[in-house]
């Protein structure tokens, strides 16, 4: 294929505008290379684009407009274009939307921007003061290293005007320096630990895979605390030794504080960080340095997959089963699956790490598509917590109380021993339902088919679907009777209240994602709790994810049955994973832990599977059920979500699609629905769902396109296709 186009030649440019096609332009003066980032005119605007190849030639040559300029950014590599095309084709996403994912850094085309820095000059100041002396000393201490005005002033403990005053005499020199500085080199030999025999064997397999320089995926399974992280960091070290880049994906940014320190301890410097909490300036720097090869390791959220790596050798997907890897808005992609796709294109290795792998990965390993490595024991003295049910049918509980006497007694024991206890409930807020005792009405959201959740810390009712909130009313919105509104059911806040009454002397900390303004505040809070800043932790799902609480020895699950309700295909799998993860928080250090699960159905197969700790048996049973039903991973699923202002119109379209299912029948796929979505109205829009199920051997995408193309959507009506749906809301 032609790689370079001279001035005036016809080229195809993909823009980030929602047009779903590559547009023709003329190459500008100096010519254009395939993969170059360019600025092109589109109507009256200038927009960002990438030279995708030769023009299609279907546009009047006389009207072709030239590219405005080629931007000063590294070329987009062929492999990245291929990745965007394949990922777009798999998720049925327009290429322009894929390109937006790959260009999420501000000022991409601005070229290297500069900032002023200050360092020690050769002359002495005309007049010396104490403050001035401190500045010169601070500057000399740094051995010629240049700092920004603010940094130097802070280091010397003076105001910035003192530094400025020294510039005139040449005692301090002011210089321009590029803003986007390379990340410090990481040293693979810096802080490695001596691995146990198990760990060393697993690490050797991963390193060998890297040395072969071809694609491969390995499932690294091991209980929490078994050293999975230590093992995959050895693979990162191997990538570094080979001069290749590594990406470590984490499900939750709250994880990365502790995690980054750990990487710094291992490699002697901090790697690059990429997630929504990173500043715009830093994003720009990371994007550029990754593209120039000056960032060797990136720790990031799922969108880091779309960074312009130059020489990617390894992708680690930590907690690979985590549902947050599936992006549920905009481009509907699963980062775990896209990591495998990206690696297969560039010949990189993938490590999927988890204590409780997804059924998909477990089956792929069983089929031999993935290698499987298992770490069986916890590192050091730590042992897995003992797990026991508390049969709630035999416990005396007052109304509006959720902590059973048996659980309370166990918590008390920990308090006496100065250990920590965690009470887990997967519900944010104070109470999930607010009921009027006069008229029986529950307060719902005005825009969604969802109940408003009381958040007492905020003194508001919040809709967990759309985020809408309103002050807690004094009178019932339906019958206007005063003082009859009652909270029904528990959330973390209410549980904290109960714990406070039961244990008045305990220091209680609530960990719930909505209680912290920023990820940084949350991180700081978690770190202080881990350091002993609380006796009882009341937490939601947030605590299940990989944080270390060394002094925690008891986990009490308030409602182990909660996740088993509902019609979700993955309800059992999720409950199993969540319970195991939460239980894994206990006994991380030297003290053995215990997990107590409050349940009304201790004989339920999922609860029994959790308690027995017999994962293989649980997975086999779950896999059998899915196999019989032709469900993933033994079949393929796609969800169709119709949304719009008029429910009747949505059902009409759905029924029309259901009747005209020839394109689906051709590939042996069936369609189910239309049915109202479990949450039938979100943000004022009605939602209707259909499900398509097909055999494993065929790809659904083309048939889905041919099938949905048969209907015309009008006005505000939308049709979205979710390939491999994870959630069924
Ligand atoms: P996982 O990722 O499986 O939860 P980690 O890798 O985080 O496990 O290990 C749990 C704890 O044990 C960590 O504090 C880790 O530093 C420590 N650890 C694991 N393996 C070793 C080892 N070989 N030498 C020293 N410490 C280790
Ligand atoms: Zn709402």
C-alpha cells in the first residue's frame, strides 16, 4: 500500500467527527504520510483526523479541499489502525468513535509546549539576604537540576518573588524547557523479591512466553495474597529487559495509590498513570511519552488500551473478572477482550490475573486457548479465612436491625483483641426505599423507573440510575401527609448507624464510592484505615477490590443472598466472585481471618459452593448450565436496546424486527423479545430490550447489521447493539 502522498494527491482521512466514513482530501504541501495526525477543514470548522490511506475517489475532484496542516505528533502505527478497525468491527462501533478513544489527550497537535524553569547560575547576587541564601542553597543541593518557580520557592521556603529577584543578577538562571518530560527509566533488577517455588515456576512460564516474542494469553489464578502481583511484575521486568513496553490494567482507580508505590519499590521509579483522575497536562504527557517510547510501563484504567504504544510486549489485566472492564456507555467494549485482540495484533503476551476468574476465561483455559497458572497457597503465614454461614432463620433480630447477635459477638471479640472487622453490604446510601406510611407510596425518580435512595450524609434522595437528587422531603409527595416517610431496608450508612449503637466505643469508617469527592481523598482514606485508623469498616463493593488491610481478621457479609435475586445470567457467578473477594480481605497478614455470611438460604447451591470453597465444582456446575442453555461462553449473545420518548413506537420497531428475523435465522441465531428493559425508563427515555443468541461458531455482527438495517428510526429513537452484554439492566 502507498505510504506517502505528495502535495495535491487524493488521500482518505478519518476524523473524530461522527460521520462513519473516511473522507477524501488533498495532501498538503510537504506531503502526507499514512498514519499522520492532521487538521482538516470540515464545513466551517477545523477538525482532527488521521491519514488512513489513499482517497476513495468518490468525491468530485474539483471540490476536494487540502489538509490544513500535519500535526506535530508521532505517526499512528499500522497496528493501531488495524486494532481500531477490528475492535470497531467487533463492537459494531463507527471508526470515528474508535478514533476518539485513541485521541483522548488534550492539545495533541500543539507540538512540544514549553515552561519556564530555574537553576543556579554562575554569578553571585549583588546583595545577599537570608531568604536569598536559602534559594541558592536549595538550588545547589539539586545539583543543577531545574525546577519550576513554584517548586524552587517551596524547596527554599520563600515566596516566588525572592527567586525572581535573583534572576536579574544571574545568580539564578531562567530557561525554557519542554513540558512533556520523559518518565524516569525503570530498572528491572531494582527491588525484586525472592519468589517461592510456586511463584518462581509461574514467573518462569510468563517470562518464557515473553522471550518467544509472539502472542499468547495466560490465566494467572491464585487466591488473594498468593503473590499474583509479584509474579506478573516479573513478567513486566522481563518486558523491560527486552526493551518492550508493558501495560497494567486495573479495574478501579482507587487501587492505584497503593499499587504505584509498589511498582516504585520494585522498579526504582514511578511508572506512568492513565485514568480519569489524571490531570489534562499529565494526560498529554503520558500520551506523548508512550508514543515516543519514553514511558516504559503504564498503569491504567481500561481506556489505556488505546494509548499509542510503540513496542508493546505485555498487557496485564488484573482482577480480570471485574465488571468495570466492560464499558457500558458510548463504545460498548470489554477491555479484557480488547486487550487480547490488541496483543494478538502486536505479538504481545497477555496475563489475566484473578482469584476468581470469569467463566469465559476459565473455559478458554480449559479449552487450551489460554495457558493456566495456579498459585495455591497464600504467601507467608497468611491463610485463607475460614468461611461460615449464619442462618438468619435462627437469629433473633429487632425490626430495622441487620447485624445478627452471632455476628455482633464476633465483632466484639475482634474489638477486644484490637483487630479490625469489616461489615460488607453492597448498597450505597442509607436506605434503598423510602415509603410513605400514610399512602403506601414509594418515592421514585421522576425520570427513571427506579426508586430514590436516601443518602443521609447528603440529606438527599438520589437516583442511582441517572444521578438526579432532591432534598429529603418533609411531606409525602403523593398524599402530602407530614411525618410519615419511613426508611425501608439497609444501606451502608444505616448499617454504620446500627454498628455505632452496638459498639459505641469503636471507631467506625464507611467506605462507599459516593462519600468521597475525589479519587485522591478516597485513596488517602483507605490508606489511613489500613494503617489502623478505624476499628470497624462498613463498606460496599469498593472494599472487595484488592486493598490490603493487614489487621483485618473478620468479614461479616450482611446479606449474602442479595446478589442472587434478579434475572441476570451472571448473578450466581458474580455473587460467588464477590463473596470470595470480600472474604479474601480477612487475614492478609499473620493473623488468621474468618468470614461470616448472613443468609436466609444456606442450602442454595451458590452459597454452598462459596462456603465449601470448592471452586472447580462451582464452575463446572455453572458451566454445565450455560452449556445446556447455549449461553456464553458456549454461545454468543448480543443485546439490542431500543430507547426513545414513545414506548409504543419502541415496541412497534421491536416487533417488526422480531418478525423479520431471516438474517438471523440464516446463521442459526434466535431473537427474544421485545420486552421492557428491567429498568424501563432512564433519564426520561423509555427502554425496550431484545436478546439475540447464536451458536459459538458464527460471528453475529454481520447478521445483526443486515437485520437491524431493515428498520428506519425516526426522531429521538435510538437502537444500540451490545455485543457480549455483561449487565442486563
Ligand atoms: P495477590 O496479587 O495474589 O493478591 P500479592 O502479590 O499482592 O498477592 O502478595 C501478597 C503479599 O505478600 C504482598 O504484600 C506481597 O508483597 C507479599 N509477597 C508475595 N510473595 C512474596 C515473596 N515471594 N516475597 C516477599 N513477599 C511476598
Ligand atoms: Zn433517575
